[in-house]
C-alpha cells in the first residue's frame, strides 16, 4: 500500500492546500476527523495564493 493512502492527515492537508491555492471555499472541508488538517492546508494555500505563489512560481511549494 502506498504511503499517501496510509497517512490520511497528510493527504487531507494536501487536498486542503490545493483547494486554498485554487481559491475554493473552505465550506468544502470534509466532515469528520480530517477536517482540521484540511482546514490547516486550506489556510496555508490561501496564504500562498495571497503572497503570489500561483502558477509556475508556486509549483515548488505545492504539496504532492
């Protein structure tokens, strides 16, 4: 089994980060245990978006 499938907290953070960079609403956060990790990623992604880390300039900051 791949690591990304085992570590659900890191995966939720990465998905939240992508949603934040793409300027999606935080209302899309999943309910349940991973919500806090998703929201932490969303906040980081929104911050990076506001700082101008979008497109090619922000690809190195993207969590994979």
